[in-house]
C-alpha cells in the first residue's frame, strides 16, 4: 500500500512537471528581466542523505506591494523521478542583492512543511531549504 501511495504522489507531481515545461518554454520567449524575475537553472543537494538533482525555477512578477513572488520549481532526483510545485516567497530588494524567504507545504511523505531562504545577486541564485526530514541547498544561474 505504501508503494502505491508513493507511486500516486510521484505521478501527480509528474503531471505538474508537464505544466512547468509549458510555462518554462513560454517564459523563454519573453525578454530577460533584471532582478529576481525570469528563468533559473541549476542543482539541489540534500545535506541529510546526499540526494541531488537538477533544479529549474520560474520566478514571476511581484504579486503585491509587500514583494511576494511566485517561485515555480521543477526538480529531478534519483535520475528519473521529477516533480514541480509552486511556493510564494517574500523578496526584499537590496541595492545589489535580493533576499527571499518563504515556506511551502509538501505531502508528509516528502517532509511536510518546507522553509526556504536565499539570495539573488545578478545572475546567481543560492538558497537553503529545510523540512522535518531534510535540509539542503540549491544553486542556480539565470537562463537567458
């Protein structure tokens, strides 16, 4: 039964990945923007178990005056599993560095509530994540 639950969750995250791919391609047809908005690509790595994979993100425009942005992530792991999800992060704009933080509720099997904090400086994106079951980092570069 547990294996069926994992399979069902994986398949549901994979369907989200299809939507991410459409949004990724559409974002690539738009002019690159300064700041946090746009397409990002890189890797993630768990400090707990060493798992790692590729990571992409599409950061949308500000949703409100407080600086909330939708970060749409797509990750791979174990070489063939993939999933996509969206999280709202509050972005604080600095002179040369933008910092962000936020949280996202994932299914309990994947660790439940995840918290994020990071910074974007020019074309460099670095962040940390943490949940009850995992913590790690990710590094990305802007895709033009």
